[in-house]
């Protein structure tokens, strides 16, 4: 499976490298920042997604080259999409397509082009497909959760105006609606995402919520949170018993 994935990835990379259509971003579209009301209405206006059709699109557009057979990332370079809420995946694809996510690096260039090639039904279908698959349980040694990390997850830090992670992402990191699931996420991707919000390289969070909450987190805290959520499915419910 790994050899097949690496071969497909190499073929995709070669194809994209030789194609002018994937040689970087075009002119950035103008997209207004999301408000809670606007995003809620947009998600409601999307067509109903069909997971079976989404799997076909996932394969035909070679999403599996980076994100795995069912959305489980075969590499620490890419996000796992399996177990993600359909609403959040939809939001991400719309953000790539409409210009809210416009980071200028290779993976983002590919995502922008793919999203712009998809219509609303295709986006809804692939989102339903990823949501239909269970989140990844990483084969990583579990360790006791440090008290300060447990506090950030369950209670936040009032002194730094950081709300509890669980208040938005759920006690089990399962997410809800447009709030992403983060349990089972690739730890390296988790760290990159947090640092991107912290450094204001990403601007697609509603009301700059993540940018505010990550602002005062230390590198050690971000690393520890990444490990915590990567192993949360393996830990089971021990978080609730603390």
C-alpha cells in the first residue's frame, strides 16, 4: 500500500509540475470574510452530499495520492480528512476555491486548483465521503496528559483569554458542524495549522477566532496539544475521568 501511494504521489507531482494549470495561483478572487451568519447560510444552501459519489471523486481527482484511500493521510505532510465533519470540509473547499485560503506553497496551490475545478455538488459529495470514515488512530505511544495541557483542553486559560479547546471542538475532539474534528489529526499538520493562525498566515477563521486563541500559546504547548489530539482516539475516555 505504501509503495502504491508513493508511486501515485510521484505521478501526480510529475503531472502537476508539467502542467501550466498547476504552476501557482492565478489572480486571487475577491471573497468577503465569513461572518457566522453568512457561513451558516452558505452551508445550508449546499446540496446534499452523497458519500458513494464522493469516493469516486476522491479517486478520480487523485485526492487519495495525498490524503489516503479513505482520507487517512499516509504521510505526515498532509492532513487526515477521515472523520472530519462534512460542514468543515465543505468550508475548507469553498475557502480554497473562493480565495479565503491562499497560502502560496505547493500543496496549497494544488488545493486551490482542485477546488476551483469542483462544483458545489462535488464538494458536498467528497465532504460526505470523508465524514463517513472513522478518524485515524495513530500508532503512537500514549503518555499521561500533563496537567497544564489537560487544563487548556478542559478549562482554557482565563489569564490569556484562551477558551477551552473542548468548548468548540468537543470533549473527544470530534468537532461539530463547521468546527473541525481534531482527534486523530496528523500531529505535524496540527502544529503547522496552529502556527499559521498564530503567525496570521491563515485568515479564513471566522471572526479570527483561532488567531486570537493561538496568539499566546507557546511552541511547547502547541506540540503537546498536537500529540494529545493525535493520540486521543487511542486514549479512549481517560480525559473524561480526570
